[in-house]
C-alpha cells in the first residue's frame, strides 16, 4: 500500500533552493525527484543509537572534568504526531556550538576559544509520553561566510530517529529575542511565517530551575499543518 500525504503538509519545510543560502545553490536538485519505495530492510532493519543511550548523555555540562563556561540552560520539549499524540522512544540528538560560538570540528576555524569542558553533543530518548529534556549551555553566534558579515543566530541542531532508519528528521531551533534571526538565510529558507515561528524555542518559566538554569521549550511536530520545518524535506 502506498501512502500519499497531502502536499500541504510539506509547505512548512525549507525550500531546497534558497539562493540567499549559498550552499543550497550547489546542493539543491536541478532535476525532478524520483520517488523511491522504501525497502523492507529500510523499514524493519536495526536502527543505531537507542540501545547505546546512557544515563547522563542528556547533560552536556557534565561530560568532562570541569563545568563548561557560559549560560547553563535546560531545553525541554514534546515530540508529537499530527494529532497531538506524544511520540515515545524517539532518539533525540542535539549538537551545537559552545558559548563562544565555536564547534569542536576540524572545519570550524573561527578564532573563538574551544572549551575543554564542552563537546557540544548529547542525546536522549523521548519518554513514554513523548517528552525530552537536555541540560546544556546557551550557544553563541558564529560567522559562517555565506555573505559579508554573515553571523548565524544562536541555535541548536536537533535530530530525531523514529523506529526505522528511514525515519530521521533534522531541524534546528532558535532563541527568542536574538537580533540576528531576521538576517539569517537559513531561518528565512523556511517559506512561511508560521513555519519560521515553529523553529523558535520559547522561554519557559515552569522549566526554569531556581538557582540553576533558565528553561526553554521546543516542541516538535512530525507531520501535518503544524509540522516542524525539517531540513532536506525536498518536495
Ligand atoms: Fe550550527
């Protein structure tokens, strides 16, 4: 049986070709896409990750001998389907720059300090009701060379794995009040205002913990009119 989802539910996602986002010019397909049926092994084969999630992987501030520098934050969210039902047991992974806007990656030569106490990657599973939670450091802005004086607003990358290898979704979320957001071609590659708004984390006082860290909420909707915009969701 073939499921065809309404095209409307695809309008949330970034356009493959967004000329302001320069690398999308080389990356975007220039021929019509060919639908490929998923094979049985793609749908039923083993998925990496779930069984190797360890206690503490969701706390990016305790992975080294000392505490990382920067503003400690809690990121909490709900993974749900188009009907609002929580999606349990999703592998949720995040990666991000440190408080100075530097990634631990050979390609990142931005002259900002690395933090020996911060790697910038963590993972967890959504719980039985679909909720996830991370403790981390608020990332800094970083320059990215897309155009003159181009700076990415603070953001955290997030990946979700469902029950099959073919069910991976990748997105990134932003923090309220950041003046760089309206200038960001990646944020603006999401075609609708409502889609862009769904990439914003919100300050959540109920997630904030006294004397410890500010809390932010970022919910993820997998599909439908309220779908979170996902990268690489070509149409
Ligand atoms: Fe990034």
